């Protein structure tokens, strides 16, 4: 048994070194989540209409592809009805320029006017929250899951740590530690892994696996928990601090009909 663990550890290390060397040659992407918080179905409809007809097409005109738009499963029963917009940028420079380019886009101004210029007594949302992220070294670019069936779901996972050191160690567990390789081997179809560089909860990182249906969700995580390589990674002394994550948040998301992902 000990020999098997040693072999698994060697395989993980070889794979990690290869992946890290290749990833360092590729420029890392940046991601943004824009969360539109709403209270009523009327507001939710207005946000949907704005995103589908004005905002997402305007991003496409800036050559920003793979714009994901999601809602929490069972959103109709929630008091805070959130629409998640996921945007990919090749650089921070493009992120900085995107909003100013929107102001120069006449089609966007005309199509989104009812939303952007709504009166104060008929606000189309409660607030907009923004989270900016930097891709992990071992998956520096978005990987589209290639799922188009209506039953597909995405899981947005958020890992907060109590200290910066423990945060860095947990990220290392995913990269050099081999956790990303395990997810790949088990066909988790993870869209991105990224560190939060600006947001309301820090230190933090997020990642988002995709599944063909909600029925695939639990079997995938069971396979991960039972995986010998995962158990070996957990035994590495550097990663054994059980307090490395102080809060894990998991949200099951369903893409809208107009989502690119």
C-alpha cells in the first residue's frame, strides 16, 4: 500500500511539473463576475432583457466571447434573486477598457436605454456586485465545457481562507499539488480556476465545474472523494492544515437561454 502511494505521488509530481512548465508559457486570463441582485420577478425580467439584448451583444462586439449568464437553481423562491454574468478578459488592460468602450457603443446605448436610464422609483435591480479574478497557473485559460443540453448545470465554488499564507498553500494544492490534474482525469469539465484579486470576500479563490445534468453532480464528487491520488495529496504535510479553508460556498447554477456557456 505504501509503495502504491509513493508511485501515485511520483506520477502526480511529474504531471504537475509538466503542466506548470507549459502553463508558464501562456499568458493568464482574467475573469469578472458581475452579480445583478434583484428582489422581484419584474426586476429579474428587466435584467434578463438588458443582458440578452444590450449588454452581452455589446461585449461580443468587443470580441469578448464565452460570456456566461447564470441563475441559481430555484431562483423564484429566493428573496435575493441573483443573475451571475461571467466575462473573460485576455488582460487587465482589456478589462479596464471595456466599460469606456460601452459608452461609445451607440447600439448598446439605444438598446439598453430603458435599463440604464430607468427612473429612481422603478429601479431594475437592487445593486450590482463585481468580483475580479486571475486564472491559476495550471489552467491559465478558460476551458469551455462543450455542453449544450438544456439540463446542464454549473457549480460555482468559493474557498475563503483565514490567512494569506493558508490561502496560498491551498492554491498550491490545486496547482503543484496535483488537484487540478485529478479533476481533469475524473472529467469534471472545470471552466476556470482563479484567485480573487478584488471582491467582497478575500483571501479567496473560485472555480466552476460543469455537469451534463444535476444527476451527474453527486457521482462525480463521490469519485473524487474516493480517488487514491486525492487521498495521497491530502497526506502531503504542507497541505494538512485543516483550517486552510474557513468557508466553502457552493452554488448550483443554471445557464440562461442566451448564455454562451
